[in-house]
C-alpha cells in the first residue's frame, strides 16, 4: 500500500461509450476508495499502537507493578486491528458519548463490518486462525514488539487488499452498494487511531486485571435510576482497602449502560480498593465491553478460546471476547443464566462444598434472597466475608 503511488485521477478515457461510462466510473471510484480506506487503516493502526503503548504504561504501574502479565503478538494484533469494527458493537457504543464519534466515522465503521461479513475471506486474511507462531511479551514492555507489530500488520493488510484487487467476486461483495465511493466528508484518521487504541487498551486492561486476581460477579439487571439510588446510599468506606460490610459494598458495583446489568468487582488479596479501581480503569479501556463482553464470551463457552476475534458463521464479527476479565459467581450468588439442562453457564469461583454446595436454582429473586439469608445464618465466618460471599 502506498498512498502516493495510487492517486485517483478522477478522469475516464474520452472514448468510453456513454452506456457504460457510469458503471466504469463507479468501479474506478470503488477501487480507489477501498485502497484509500486500507491506507488510512494501516496508518491508523501504527498510530493507535503508539497511543495505546503510552497509556498502557500507567495502567501497568498501577495494576501490575510486578509486570507479570503477558500476552502474545497474535492476541495484540487481533485486539488492535479489530478496533475499527469494535465501535459498531452495541456493547461498546453504549459506553461512548455521542459527541465522541462523528457520523462519518460511524458510517465507515459500520460499512467495514458489513463488508467483512459479505466478504469473509478478507476477514480471515486480517484475523487468521491459529497462533501466528506468536512471540510472548510482558504487557509492560510491549514497546519491544513494535517492529513485529508493524511487519505483521503490513503483511495482513497487504494480503487482504491483494485478495480484493485480484478477485472480482470478493471485491464486488466487499464494496457493494457504493460503500467506498468518494463524495462524503473525509474520514478523520485520529478517530480511527483512537478506536484502534481503545480496543487494544481494553484487551490489555482485562489481561492485567485477570493476572492480578481481579474478577467480576454478575448481579441483577436494573435501571440506571435504581442503580444510582443504591450506589448513593453510602459514599465512603472507612476501611483503607474497601473491605466493608453491607451497603459499603455498593461502592464497587458497576452498572453497565449497555446491558443494564450490575457487576461487583472483587479481588482476593485486595491490593487496591475496588471502588478506586473502578474509577481508575475508566481512563484505560471501554468499560461496558470489559464487563459485558466477558459476560457474553463466558455465556457462549468461548472463555478459554485463545482467538479474541471470532468470525461468526454468517460472516459477522464477534468482539466480545476481547475482554478476559473473569466472570464468576460465589457460592451464595444466584446463577444469572442457565443451560437447557439446568446447569449454570457461569463458573463458581471457589469450592462450595464447605457451604453445602452452590445456591440451588428456582424461586423469585426475593425467595432466593431469603434462601441466602437462611444459609448465611449458619455460616460462622466473619460478617464482612459473608456479606461479599452471599451478595447481600
């Protein structure tokens, strides 16, 4: 790809027959439009990588000071390059202010997602299956991967663009309905860069949180008003690390504007106050995707699949598995969703045998709450431990 050597002349041969001039112009405009799109995409991938790398440094210092979290080049490339289609996912879009994304960018991102679904061979070129012979890097030292990232991204985009320019059927499907013809306002490379960086940052944030013992417990779906009322019942927690009973726990509950579901953020050794962490991570990733994406990925049984980007059977893209934040339930938390055979779709965090097994299925929310209270009465552990474990 070379923008300087591929300029659209905007002129057609003077001897073209009038009956085909419009079709030829449309085809030529589409060819140059697709090329320009891929050129902007590649440049923005490099810039997005640079931007994400600088943000990741502060995240690692806070969440992963020992720098134990690792990832593969394969995963980094997937999380970064999916970023353009990433913002079209409802899970992600709900976490953004309308003003943050222009109509032009939204249109291009949606067009790209549709194009890939109609020409899945292009998607497989951009996000191949397998491990890519992947090198392993500490996320705190990802700058060391810069040359590998640039080379591999260039090869993948060249392969995808080469397929488009040599296979008329694939090109026609990808560029259908004039999605890449010129005429509209130009795409802002900064918006593309920011989207790609946000995608990578969200993935790496989830890696650092998982490695350092963070997890989320899914709770009930509720309205924003009900959540805020609950959240505001108490504003401070006297314990320096947020280990507080009762309503103090509301401070580290996240409510997703995408799904309406609440999640309780937890960590076994409490190196940080969970409420403080919730505030911090808002600057490092897309938080609805961090929670809801991992919830959906766990629900469909893809939690342990190493491929972050999934091309569905219909060619559409699934970006939910970008987030690796563990979604678990505690022994006295009700299961949010069940398999057809009655088994819970979400794993238990701990061995529940000492508490008589996990909470049984059935009953209304109030009945399940009363069941948890009854079970808690016979539990002799400290009250602060029981409050978190029973989800009360």
